[in-house]
């Protein structure tokens, strides 16, 4: 199964990039092929640019989303909401034929605050609802709080319970994606 990963943080050494590495390892152990879709080079959505040909980075992202069997979004929470770069990428992939059509998506994130990314994940869900075509896995939720102390020096999670939640969410994504994507169910 081909899983597309999207990191909502643009910072190279972000906590969310570390969490993405943990999830990627779990996906690969489960037999998935993982590809990351970079979003930092996608231009801000502007209807003036929404003409063929699209900007190359926007077209690349659209094509990656459309081709994925499953999608994992790992994102921080900025001001209790979705990071601008991630929202911009979601907007580009919702144009025209809507790349998100029948997408099965799992969300997770890390934040330095005590509540992790629970509020930000709700806003990502809300933005994806606007595409009217996605299915976002509701449970288990992976919201790593106090991320500055959540990782070992090698990038692994310190909390075995949180590591288990990552494994469970990845397993759920791999279980549901073939069924839901094939049927077009939500």
C-alpha cells in the first residue's frame, strides 16, 4: 500500500518531523511504501494561479494526493489552529477534480503545549470536510503534548503508551484505507 505523508511543519528539525519519523517506521514495518509530499514550496493559493498549467509544486502535490492509497498528516497546532502552509496545500488539492476524493486520512501531531494538537486536528478535519470527499479516521487520537520532553535523543517517543497509539493509528489507517477508498465510502 502506498501511503503519502504530509508534515504540516516546515521546520527541518521540528517535533512533528520527529513524530513523522516514528510513524513512518511503523508504516514500513507494517509493509507500507511511504512517500512524503513536501508542502513548503507550494505557492499561496491565488485564483489568478488556478489556470493550466498550475505552478509545478501545486501540481506535484495534487498528483501525489490523488495517487495515494492512504494519507497521514502530521502537523503542529499554531494558535489553536491549522498551520498556514498545510491549509494552503489542502486548498490547492481541493481544486478542480479534487485530489482528496475518497481519501482515507489519519492525523497526528506534536506541540509544546500540554494538550498536544487536539484543537489543531479539529481544524484540519474541518478544512478537509470542505472537500466533501474525505474520510478522516477518528480514533485513536495521537496528540503529543509537551513535545520538548517527549522524544529520546534518537528521535523515538519516550512514552510507550504514546508509541502504541502511533502504532494503533497506523494499523487502523492500513486496515481501513483499502476498504474505504475502493468503496468511495466516507
